[in-house]
């Protein structure tokens, strides 16, 4: 017979494992460095130093060069698992260089991305006609994200005509209200 203590321990361990599996950072964004910079403002201040950074945001442009790809990103704050927070305002822009060819269709403008790499100073380039000083990173890993939308509809039925059957929505026109929920996946 299994002791109650062992059963509680097994259930607790399974729950802990399930919770950590849901909230862990993707392998391509993982870093062993305890001094990893994930805040754009902090990176701006340490731009000349070669520090490890993890930044995310929205892809503004992609340019394939001879041996690497230049990606311009509009920075958004990232959460603890590296997902860009689409409910926050952009903090600035940065440039990431990734080795090799990256297809501009996969890395299209407006797509969410998080990058892991090393800071490599800055470079000046144009945003429209404005000259902007971009912090630069050499990316070692990246993760492309997508936005999933869910629609939640709240129906307020009529109190004058109670619903008696499976076709009540078709018989009575009622006020419908809803909202769109966006999640980064």
C-alpha cells in the first residue's frame, strides 16, 4: 500500500514540473550568464561594452548581406520567458546581425522576435529621413513569435422573451458585445 506521504510528494512534484514546463524560457534564448541585460534602457547605457543581451520587439526591416542578415527591430519590453509585451509602448530600436541567410518572408515586417546575443557598439542609419543611432547586437539565438487572437462574445439576452429551446438565438435578436484577446505564442 502506498503511503499518503509518498502520494502527496508525487502529486506535488508533478505539479511543480507542470508549472515549470509552462514558464521556462525557450532553449534558443537561454543563457548561463547571470548578468544578462534584458532592459533596453540599461543596454543603451552599456552600449560600448561587450555584454550579453536578450531583447525583443517587432521586426521593422530585414536586409540580407553577403554572409549575414541585418534585422532592424523596434524594441518592446520582454517578459520572463522572452516574449515581447505587445501591450507596452516601444522603447527604441536596435539592429541585430544573424549569421547566414534568413528568408525575408519568415522574418517579415511586423513579426515579433526575441534575440539573444552580444552587444557590439552602435551604428548610425536612417529611419525615414531621421538619422538614428542604433545599438547593435550579434545574435547567437532567436525566436519568432506569433500573435493568436481569441474573440469573447458576451450575449445579453432579452428578459421579455425567455429562451425555450435550441433555436432561441435565431428567434430573438439580442445585443451582443465582445472583445478580442491577443496572446503572444
